[in-house]
């Protein structure tokens, strides 16, 4: 994921810091929000791809850290990824948070400026999952193991830079992403245009498909990640019962099926999630993050 701001909104405040700095860009956005409220202008409109998406939670966490109330100070709307560029062009949204390559398309079309990649807010947070019904997982253990092995091989292939051009060609097909292969290949390499002639931002490991992370193998489900998403749903009022939410997340993000197929790793990382600001989210105490006040990044 990455965030882009419309060219018009970008010019509303002059001090945004360097691209990729969530604190400086958050301060700038807070000043725009306050100025619009003071003058009676329309509030900012920010777009994510779905109310229950990492994109939505990224926007809300960034806003809260800047001292902006996502529920009162701005408008949050849903726009499907392929329509994000059109929404910026029409002026119906001011900021978008969307997966690659749509922010790239918007910036290259001169419609916006890149603010930051999602990794600037939460490094190594999972973006996509393979999920199956619990009853099916119990009935088809061998088939599920074969599916996991196939996905592991595919992920390893995607992670090899040698295959990047071929992967971009596959994704460029009209029935997949339908975007120019060269633009997709640049995105896969983590080369993101900033806009207005600025040097592109280079983000190592912008998209990680396979390998090791601080929490162990990156494709192995971690309870901390599931609990973190549940905490965001609770914080946004999308779910009410803490006990049920955390129990469901723990069951859904269990690692037993992965371990049964590949073996439990000798070293499993600490079950924590660390954002760019605020307290570290610890799986053993998920309610601590909920009860903490929204921290304002300085």
C-alpha cells in the first residue's frame, strides 16, 4: 500500500517534510483540517478500498497520531482500487490509500503526490491472506498441505528478482491488473514516483513474498497480526465484544496448519506489532493498545 494526496490539496500547506515521513505529513494534514474547519470549507475526503481493510486502519492510525479524529474531522469513503485515479482526477477525494500500482498511476498522471508507503507506518504487516473454512481444513488435510506447498513455491518464485519482469507481464494482463508491465515492474522493485520532478522513492522490500522477517517466516500466520487487526476493528467501533473479537482472531491466525506442512521454525519471533508511533502492540496484552489514548506524533 501507499498514500497519495491530490495535487490541489498538496499545495494547501507548505511544510510536509520529506516524502515518506508520516509525522511531518500528518502535521501538514492536521493544519489543513484545522484551517478548513476554521474557514467553513469542506472537510478533507480520504479514500480506502474497504472499511475492513488494512488501508482503512492505516489512514485512521495516521490521522489519530496527527491529532485528527477520523470519525469527526474528515470524511472517510470507500473507492475500489481501479477507480482511485479517476476519483483523484474528479476532485472527489483528497487523499487515497491503495495498493500498488494505483498510486503510481495517479502520480505519473500528474494528479497527485506520493506521501508515503504503508511500510512507513507499519513495517511487515501482512497484506493478503489465504483462508479456508475450518471444517474444510479438517476434512481435507492433504489437499490443504498441497495447496500451501504450491503457494510457498509460487511465493518463492515471485520473490526472486530474476523473475520480476515475467511476473510484471503476468500481472499486466487485462484480466488481472491491466496496467502497463513496465510500471508494474518498477513498483515490484520498490521504485515509487513522488511527483513534480522529484527523485523517485526507493523502498527496499516494498513487497515481500517469501523469506524471513522479525517474527519468523513471513508467510507463517502470527497471532499478533490477527489480534492487531481485531484491535483496529474494536477501536473503530466495527466490533463491540473484546473477548469474542480476540478469540476469533486467535483461532483464525493460528499457525498449526503451516507448522504441520513445513515444520515449526526453530526460532519464532516475538509476537509484537510495532507502528511508527504509539505503544508496541503485544499479543499477550492486546487490550493495552485499546485502552491507551491515541498518541500524537511529535
